[in-house]
């Protein structure tokens, strides 16, 4: 005999709105594009150094960090005990 399941129990975990999922997908796509460009340049010019200004590379990483922060700060925790609570750092 199996135990009855508690189907009324609310799910728990992180919830992310559609618009923020799209932001994360854009960040993923941008990172993959940068990796693809670096690999393509490396394959074509294996012995040549990849010349890029540190400030430009730093700006790219800073932008990704800010975009990730926006998406993650909009994430909500759902638990069977509590109502929606915004995740803040």
C-alpha cells in the first residue's frame, strides 16, 4: 500500500519572471559569441597574440556583472512556509 501524496503542498524554489529569463539568455548568448570570436581568431592566427585593451575587456565583464545582478535581484524565493520574498544581497 502506498502513502497518499500531499498534492496541496506548495512548491518551493527560486522563481524568475520571463523578462529576466530573457536577460539571462541574452547574457549567455553574448558570452558564447565572445568565446566563438576568440576561438575563430585563435584558429586563424594561432601564433598571433589577441590584442585587446584591458579597459575594454574590463568593461565587458562589468556589463555582464551588472546585467546578471539585475536579473538575479529580481529572483524570488517560493517556499511552502512563506509567501514570496525578494532575494536581496
